[in-house]
């Protein structure tokens, strides 16, 4: 007997199962507004299996997965990679002006 699979694919955050199993992101720093694209989730399901609840997810480009956007002049944290003094790459957080200033 094979395992039941009921996979739905989502073309974007507007699809019915796009946010199944994905929590809202907590607000970080001084970010101003819930992301209008992902509604504060930061990511959505590209594929979702209704039987097992497993999913393939994609990150939101608009908010870089933060779920929140900056509309003022505050700097926005962005994950980046730089080389440590010993030559190994490491994750750092940069603070840049937002693209979404109003
Ligand atoms: Zn977003």
C-alpha cells in the first residue's frame, strides 16, 4: 500500500495553501509595516502535501523573509556573507537603507 500524497502547488502567496504551516514573523527592530506581498509570513509554500503537511517553501523577495518592511528612514537588517580574518566565509548582518521608503 502506498502512502497517500495530495500535493498542491502554489504559484504565489495568493494561493489557498500558500501559508499552511507557516507562522507569522515577529516584528524585528524598527520595521514599520507587515509586508504586503507575504502578509507577514516571510515565505510561502511552493508545494504543500495535504496528507503529510510537508512543504517546499520559497522566501519572499520583497521583505527578504523578514515579513516586515521599512517605510521610513530606519536601516533594514540584511543577511550577507563576508570573509572572516582567517579566510572562511561567515554570515553577517548588514544595515542598509530600505528600498521601500515612502
Ligand atoms: Zn514579504
